[in-house]
């Protein structure tokens, strides 16, 4: 279910296990993919504690250059 904010924006929503993708911000910078391991916001909203593919963990406040890839388990439930 998509949640729409006050200005008509679709709010970001995730559950533990989803993947967070952040596009590179400058030419030549690669995109980053991370597994969401903890939700710090209410109702699946950011910020997210993520584990990057290299094993580092970080607290992320995703911007407009990011999107959530939902897991198959979520789609079937």
C-alpha cells in the first residue's frame, strides 16, 4: 500500500529485509545497494539502519535519489 503525503508525494515505506538503492550523485559514481536491517521511523518510514554490500552499517535518511526494492516475501503476503 502506498502512502501519500500532504503535498501528493508518495511516502517511502520499507520493512526489514527490503533493499535500499541510492543512485550515484555525480557522474562516474556508482549506485549503492544496502539491506535494510532496522526501521527507525514510524510505520516503515525513514531513517533506516542499513548494511551495505561491503558489510558496513550506516543510518540513512534517503532522499529523492533513493528507492526501496521490496522483497518477494512481502509481495506474496
